[in-house]
């Protein structure tokens, strides 16, 4: 009896010394796949933290394309969780029976289910059944119109707040030559024209539109896109005017985003549609001219349209996680997602250890280098995420470079007053969209550019809209409105 008591005491001490997850049994193995990236996931710190915090041993593997995923699912290869970003494939996988119906498991956890709105769950559902776990995007603004603040100062101007002030600013840049390089070398306004629906965040919305001609806005008569709204024709006419007057980059039709960034960095562009992640434009600009400075314009307004301007944020479905039908670990995968989002683990799994990998200053998260480099690829492992919850922590990644953090902070100062999420980002994949979007975007890319360049083409705007509607635009619009009416 004494020997038994001694053995029992030793066993208790051993169990107490083990990590919590291992004291309850070995870590759960989950074979996890996500897209190719330039790091070794087997040695990544986030993988280690997941095992420490959640008792989950991620066995990682990368895939090169969604075609490879389709083949894996069709051939019954043994994986437990695959993260995918192509929303067009979910219905195909579900109807083929190659992924697991997760409805009952997810609905059994009310807290987790309520982390996402119904619209998001609908986006990962087929015939009313949930076949994937969603990951929603950060709710920040990453595109806007950046302007040379030093040029504004030389011209005696303030940041424009209306479309008229924006136009007058471009005229001043053209006529007053604030760069001292000669009027012929000044580009008042630059943006990409290749594969464009004339997206210029903060400007196009001033005409009562969404972030591009294809985007929808909510009106008293339901959802309408840019081709249905009077502001659509007016906006294209405005862009035509800028081009004809030499205020819009002469190379606009051929510009890729990289061309725009290069022009900004060269120092002869007054303002441009610029992403905050293109921070090397600011670095190069300031290296050549320390007095140069880029700042973002807020949301512009225009007489006759809504008083409060708008800037589109990111958001909506970013990725989704499926469980192959061959896996026996659907419950374990959902448990992994639930544990990942638990406040007890979430911040450490995202950012590492406070004071080591990150710090908080005035309520904003900043990386600590070089330690944060250990977390740099951590997003590869996230099985799910809630954009609203993740956005404040995402500031660490936005501040990985000084200029990038500066531009991100500067643009997102406008979010509280002017940020909004496009309604289309909350809509499930519609057949009318997937069947027609290729033709519709091709038409838009071709003819919108022509209408910006030519008054004769612009005169055919109404005829073009009729053609666009007949090519599938009308059926897509009708389907969008049926969805909106049924859910709002």
C-alpha cells in the first residue's frame, strides 16, 4: 500500500510538470495546407506557439495552385484542413462531396458562430449548409490618393476636400510648376489604366458611386452599380476632361501600378492613386528630395451628391478553410479555430510576446526588431480570423517599415469619418456573377479607357451601357438585388 501511494505521488508530480496540453494527452496532429510562400513552415515560431497555446501540432504543406487542391480533394489524399482563397470553387467541392459539411459542429458552438455575421456564413455555405470556416479581411484603408504636400505649400493650397478643389489643385500643379522641372515634365495626376474600372478611392465615390464602376451602392430603389447611376457618366466625363486638359497622366492607358509608383518616386507627380504598401515610392522620393512629402487626401465631396464623402475599406471574405471528406478530424479542426480566436491565446498567436516581439505605444501596436521577424510569416498558419478583431493588431505588420507605417497611419486617420465596406464584399458567390464577370470586366476595361481618351467614344456611353447590360450585367444586377432583398 505504501509503495502504491509513493508511485501515485510520483505520477502526480510528473503530470503537474507537463505542459497543460500534453498533460491531457499528446498534441492533436492536423495536416494543414496553404499556398506557397518563401519560408519553412516547419521551423516557424507561430507553429511552435500554436502547439504551446492550443496543443495542436500543425503538419504543414504548401500547394502551388488551386488546381492542385482540386486534384488532392478528388484523389482522396489525407489532409485535415486546406485554406483556399478562390470563392468560386466551394460550391464545386461541396456538390462533388469532397469536403465535409461542418454545419452541426459549428452551430454547436454559439460563441464561435456569432463571431461572423450571417452574410459571411452564407458566403461559405451551399444550399444552406456550412462547408467552410471563413477568414475575413482587415477593416482598414490601403488605397487612396496621395498628394505632394510640399507642392501644395508652394502653390499656397490646402488639401482639397471637394472635386472642384481637386481639379483646381491639378490646374495649379500644371501651371505653377512647383517641382521646378519645367511644365512639360509635370504630371498633375497619375493612376493605373490597365485593367481598370477607374478606381480612385475617395474621388469616384464623390459622384455617388462605389469604389469602381462595377461596385454597388444602396439606394431607395435597391442596389445599383455605376452604370445605372447618373454619377457614372458624369465621373467618366470628368476623367475625360482631366485627360484632354493634360491633367491626367498621358500614359494613363498603359500604366500598371508599378509605373505609377515609379513616376511618384521620380518626383514629377503631383498626386496619384497609391497603395500604402508601395512605400518605396516615398523612400525614394525623400532620398532624392528630403523636403518632399506625401500625404493622403481624404474623401472628396461634390455638390448634388451625398454630403459625407466615402473611402472604401478592405473587408469581407478573404479566405476559407475546408476539411476534406477523407479527414476524420473535422471536430479537431473546428476546435483549433475556436481556440485560435479565444482571447486567452489570440494576441500571442498573432504577435508573439509583449516586450519581446511587439510593444504598444499610445494604443497602437508596433513591432520590435529583430525579434518580430520570427512572426513575419505567422499569417500563413491562421485557420480563421475576424477582420474587425484583427485590424488593431495588424498595425504591427503595417509598421514593419517606417514609410509604410507612416502612409498606413495617415490614410487610416480618415477611416472613422469616411470608411465603408462595399456591399458586394458581403454577398455570396452568385451564378449570375461567375457566369458573366469575365465578359463584363473585359468590356469595361476596353471601353472605359476609350471613353477617357476620346470625346467621340464618350458620346457612345449610353450605347456602351446597353451593351454591357445585355452581356450579363442586367442579370447580375437583378441577382444582387434578389440577394439583398432576401437578407436586409
